[in-house]
C-alpha cells in the first residue's frame, strides 16, 4: 500500500466527514423553514377562501381565484423553494455518505493489496 494513496483517501474521507457534519447541522433549520413556509401558505390560502366565500363568490371558481392571488401565490413559491432546498440538502447528505463509503472501499482495497509483513 502506497502511503501517499492512503493519505489522499484519508484526507478525502476527512473532508467528506466535515461536509456531512455541516449538512447535518444545516438540515434541521431547513426543515423548520420549510414547515414555516408551508404553514404561512396554507393559512393565507384558507383565509382567502373564507374571504371569497363571504363575498358570495361561486364555490366552483374559488380555487382558481385563490391560486391567482398574488400574496397566496408568492407564499406558495416560497414554500416550494424551501421544499426544494430541503430536498437538495437531503440529496447532498446521501451523496456525501456514498462518497465516504467509496473512500472506505478504496482504503480496504489498498490494505488488501499490501504485502503481509
């Protein structure tokens, strides 16, 4: 086993472990942000539905009018973006774990190639 190769692998694993720690620390706040955005969107949507019903708007067109409301649609956009950011973080965590696993496999291979001493 070449020392330089094993050192490069260990350095790569260390970098990935740091990235994983960062993403794991980031994830709860992203999840909370998504939940808050969803809550704000759903509350604004419900409020708009109640307003339109109180104004005597026909029930059949209320969903389309609510979707077209600028405030409600802005909140929906923010919710969708927050959901995407959370999903990207989750995917990043899975990718980092996969990279760590690859480094482990490479290290095991290098160890198996080392002549017995």
